[in-house]
C-alpha cells in the first residue's frame, strides 16, 4: 500500500508542477522555451544564485519533512505541501526573472488605491 500512496503523491506533485508552470506563463504572458530536462538556463548571475539557494533550502526542507513523516508520524501530505510550496516558489522566481530581464520586459507596478 505504501508504493501506491507514494506513486499517487509523486503523480500529484508532477501535475501540480505542470499546472503552476502553465498558470504563471499565462499570467505573465511568457513564451514557452524548450530546454533539456536537467538544464541550468539561468537568466543572469543573480537568478543563478537565488535558484541555487532555493535548491539547497528545498533539499534541506524535504529532508526535515521526511524525518517528520517517518520518525515523528506526521501526515504524509506534509511532503506534498512542502514540495508544492517549493515548486511554486521556484517557478515564480523563474517567471519573474524571465519577465523582468527579457527583451521586452513588462512593467509590473502596483497602482495606488485611489486609482481604483
């Protein structure tokens, strides 16, 4: 039964990953660029540093989450929540850098409340 649950969680994480990517691309109107599966295509040096910081913190968070689930008997869905959070954060940063540093950057501003 463990492998069925594990497969189900991996499938959910994959689907959520795809949905977050599509949603951010639609919201920020970014064209899809085909890249190799394990690519390190960073927009600039700052993006590379931030991306690696997220990778390290997400790896540490998943190790702690696995400890909590296995040893401390927390819910298995804690892994799902942690994975979804870091996937969303990763794609948000990628979308921001692609939007901000593209050839035609979009000016993202927050309008003051008086203009509504």
